[in-house]
C-alpha cells in the first residue's frame, strides 16, 4: 500500500514537472515584439480611458477657464486619439469597419467590451510571432 502511494506521488510529480518544462520551452521560443506590445496596450489604454471618462468631454465643454478654441482642441484630441486607436485595432483583429473610420459613430460600450476581449485574445494567441506594426 505504501509503495503504491509512493508510485502515485512520483507519477503526479513527473507529470507536473513535464508541464513546467513545456511552459519554459514555450517562453524560450517566444519572439514577442516589445515595441508592438507597448503600442497595442497604449491604444487599449486610450480606449479604456475614453469609455471610463466619457463625462470628461462635458467637463471640458463647461470649463470656464478655457477659451472656445482651447476647448475645441482638447475635444478634437480626445476624439482623434479614440479613432486612431480604433483604426489600430482594425488593422490587426476583428473590428467592424463601420466604426473604424467613421467620425460620427462610436462603438457602443457593450460592443467595445466584446471587441476588447477579442483584441486581447488575439494578442495572447499571436504575441510570440514577432508582430510588426503596420503603417
């Protein structure tokens, strides 16, 4: 009975070690482009901030310390960054083209959350393929 437990323990231990070796080998063979990674997560952060701070636009519009041109510049910058980030993701992963270049429509928040998951899953699946930025 005791020998059976020892054999069982050693079998489990060897299976666990084999799994770790496989993970180490995958990490070793991963050729992740850190420049692409930085750009990917920077654009994701822009979109996350946009949806988190949607009321920021209203705050800018109501800011009495800014003149009209400054307000427009700030609002244009927010909008421009939003659309650049959407275009970035549309180059690499599934994004409805209706949102990628349309300055009138924006991705509804619930669809954005779905797209966000698709984008992150795409990145995790492809990150070791030395992804290159498309101009």
